C-alpha cells in the first residue's frame, strides 16, 4: 500500500506513466520515482529550489536541473 502513495503523488502533480505506446510512436518511458525515498528527495529539492514539484518529480537526479 505504501508504494501506491508514490504513484498517487506523481499522478496528483499531473504527471503520467507513459511508455512505449501501442500507437507506434515509440516514445521512451520518462523517469518517475518508484520509492518513497525518491519521492521525498525530489519534493525537498522542489521546495529548496522554489520549483514546481512536477518538475523535480520527472528528474532522474533531483539535484540536476532538467534542460529546457
């Protein structure tokens, strides 16, 4: 049940779990946290850096900004 809290937090931020879609567009899966520790690290980074949580939740490394 605790693992589902991570999924719920990611979905609450408007992020989705997209991967290789059956439509054939060959989109690669994007990073999403899997563990509560990963979620916690990204939420701390969002607060510290003044960023929206959705931005840090989609980072593989919470300390490295995403390229725009």
